[in-house]
C-alpha cells in the first residue's frame, strides 16, 4: 500500500481508490471465492471484460469505488 493513496485505515484493512490494474486480481478473487459474493453488492460480473466495463463506469465522479 506504500505506493497508493490510502483513504481509510483500520486495524486490519486499508482502503484506497481502486485502480484499473486492480481489476484482474479483483475479478480472480470473485471467481475463485463465489461464497464471498454476498460481501459485494453486485453478484456479477462473471468475465474480466465485464469487470473492466464496470470499473470504467465506476470512475464517473458520482460513482467512485474503493478497494
């Protein structure tokens, strides 16, 4: 996290603005751990392409997302 701007720091987690290069890892996490999808408001996307489309939409000023 040293090279990232941290937005919020807790005892065990730190939140930073999500970046495009995070999407492949985020997508892989969601595919490999479907039981954790209940922690994410959106049950999809199922493909990396759909993940990238979601990320680009999320970058609109009123839809910022943190990771």
